[in-house]
């Protein structure tokens, strides 16, 4: 069994585990892209999760216009179909928030964080195959949390009673997949991901780094995110 096959199998188990969790207001809708967007996610893993990796970039959780639509981490539609060359059928979450429709690969709204991340990598690497030869991109948490207004609620804002069971499952999944990929570095994209990785991977020998999150909500990210991220990665000795 290849490393990609092992990760696909473990991700299928993870998908079932997080289904058992429940969440309360102000969260009114929870999207499970590993369910309704399983086909493109599986293709992403099958195509790019093979072999040992040197560096794994780790995001927080799916964005409503990224992985929530395409099933791929930081999955801006144009980047996923263009640079990653992945396209597959996507179903709809049930229940679906009326202000956050899932249109899959027909979604015309861009995911800025994904545009910035994959765009930076496309500039630095000849093609996706060259990047994924010893790199990978994943998310710590696989769920999207939406409030009644349609506002995205990040995992760190969940109440402790709901956050802790989720964290336990995400930690186990991260440890298991990093055992398979065996990277030298896990680079948290933002403070949250860095902190989760540092805790979950303590004593594994995997080094944990950080880059600025590319979200447009961050003023610093809006001032040349790609150059900042490349500098941070270089200063940590990762590239």
C-alpha cells in the first residue's frame, strides 16, 4: 500500500470520526467537505500525497470559498483546476446555509488565501509535480463552521466543551498522517496552525515553523504576502 493509499484510508476514518461531533449556537451550520467533496479531495491525496515529504504546510480549516467548494486545502477554483489540475463532482452539504451555497467547481468567487498560497508556490516551483515531490499542503481541521448570518467561525472560537473533542480527533489525524509522510518540517500557516502542530507533534522530532496567514483580513498579508512568506520560510532554514 502506497503512502497516498494509507492517507486516503486514514482520511476516510477521520471523516467518519468528525461526523459524530455536535456544535451549538452561534454555529448553525457545519460543512463537511470530506463528505460532499470527497471525490476531489481523494484525487488530491491520490495525486500528491505519495512519498516522503520534507515540508508540510498546515492551514487552519476550510474557507467557505476554497476547500468548502473544491475539497482541496486553500482550494481556490482557478488554482485547483489550473495549477493542481483537479476537477471532480461535488455534492451539496445538508443542511446548506442559504448565504453560503456550495457550487463546487462552478463557484465564481475567488478564495484569496488560496490564490496567494498556490500563486506563490506556482512562481517558485516549475509545476505542481515539482512542489509536491517533497512538499504537501493540508488543513488541521476539516470542518467549516457558519453562523446564522453566514459569518465564518474559526475553530479557535468554539467553546471549550466543543473544541476539545474536535482537537483530540484532529491531533490524532495529524500525528498519523505525519507518521506516514515523515516530514522534517510542519509549517503552520498562521499562529493557530503552528500552535496546534507544536503541541500535537511534540516529541516526534518534526520541527515546527510558521508563516504569516495569507488571509485578506490580515493587514500584513495585504502588503506583499508572498515575499513575506518566502522570507519567513528562508529565515527559518526551511528553504
